[in-house]
C-alpha cells in the first residue's frame, strides 16, 4: 500500500511540474519578450537591423507581427556604427528573410551597398526614421524631417519672442535626417532676424559625452540663450545638466525625449518636446513588407505623425516601457 501511495504522490508531483512548465512557456510567449516561437508557423520572416535598440519601434513591429502573422528578428547595437550595421545587414541576407527593416544613417557607401545587396538578391528593404533615397529600398517610413525642423523653430520663436542665440544639437550632420531638420530650422529663422543659431553641436548620439560637449560649447558661445535638441538621445541629458545648473536656464525645445525607462521630463526645463511616432514607423514597416510580398502597391514615401508636447500637456508624454531580446552586432 505504501508503494501505491508513493506512486500516486509521484504522479501528482510530475503532473504539477508539467503544468507549471506549460504556464511559464505560455506566459513567456504571450509577453512578447522573444520573437522566436511566438508564431509557430509565421507566413513571413523579417529582420530588423536597428542602428541602436529602439524599443518603441520594436513595439510597433511586434503589434504588426501579431496582425500579419509575421516573425521579426530584432538585431541592434549599443552605439552608432554604420560599418557594423552594414555587416549585420549582410549577415541577415545570408539567413534569407522575406524582408529587412533598417534605417539609413550616415550617407555611407558601405551601408548603401549593403541595402542594395539585399535588394539585388530579391529581399525587399524598408527604411525607417532616416532615408537613403539613392538606394533600392522599396519605401521610406518616418517623419518629414524638414517639417520637423520647421516645427521646432516655430516653437522656439514663440518661446523666445523671436530673439536670442540658439544652440542646435544634432547627432551627426552626415545623417540626412539631421541635416534636413537643421535646414528646416534655418528656413523659419529667415522670418525672425533677431533669432539666430549660435552654433551646431554634433554629439554622435553619445549621451555620456553630451555634458562635456555642452559645457565646452557654452564656454565658447556664452551668449547662447536657447537650446534645440534635434536628436533624441541628447534631450534627456541636456535636461539633467540644466537641472543641476545654478545658472539661468536657457529655453529648451527637444525632439524625442525618451521615457522608456520610466523617467519623466522636467516641466520647468522643457518649453516643448516633439515626439515622432516610432511605434507607427515599426508597424507600417511590417505592413509595407507584407503588402509588397502580396503584390500590392506600396508608397515610396510614408510620412508618420509628429506630436507636440508643451507646458499645457507635457505630463501626457509617454513611451513604451518594455524589454525585448536583441541580438547585438
């Protein structure tokens, strides 16, 4: 009898273990932390080669994957490096995905060649955030960057009363989207003769270096009265610097303050923050690839939404707080 009881107990324990494992696997799949296995038999397999690790874009891709029965592998990096990005695209080509999503960064021939190599092998490529129109990409999905530059300049003119010296912060002027934003900003200043650009600071999207660069810039341009961050990674760091400063704060307008870590922008520092719809970019990238593969018409240029958060609604700004599994290159 004792042996039978032992067998029953063992059987119950084994059944409980099986159930627990099933629940863990189910939860892991549903949370979307890994794209592998979320759709056991996806109709489409894509690769997103990201210049960094864009959580909000990944969230849009995840939602589109679920809707269009796709499985998109996330490949990202900790720093901007076009050579490594190009290499990651070539590695993706070797796996023969149905399509590739990436972003044009510098006007780099090695990156252009990698994108065109994918196209020449029959793999359609969609670019998000930053276009390289000279490539054979099937579509660009992102902001109208010149319009974005104009919007930031108009807001800066409103905040400053059309007077002052503005420090423009960009990642790198070799990036087409950054250059287009600067050009848009400059176009608006034609109507505001007393609002001028004191200089342009290229931060290479390295938040840890922004502080020293900014202090050096102010030392060389002490008449600076306003700051416009035209790239996202510097926006939060500038806020931290000014929050600790005892000096009179300049007017600040920023693009894409990232709140994915749960932090909030200091309302007393930012006059306005413009948010690109990175989620929409990710979603539309997957949908565009699916439509292309189904033989449907695809728009070459697809501009996404831009929202302005100022003192009236800055508390409403939010991002996606979620962790994804990225294969780093």
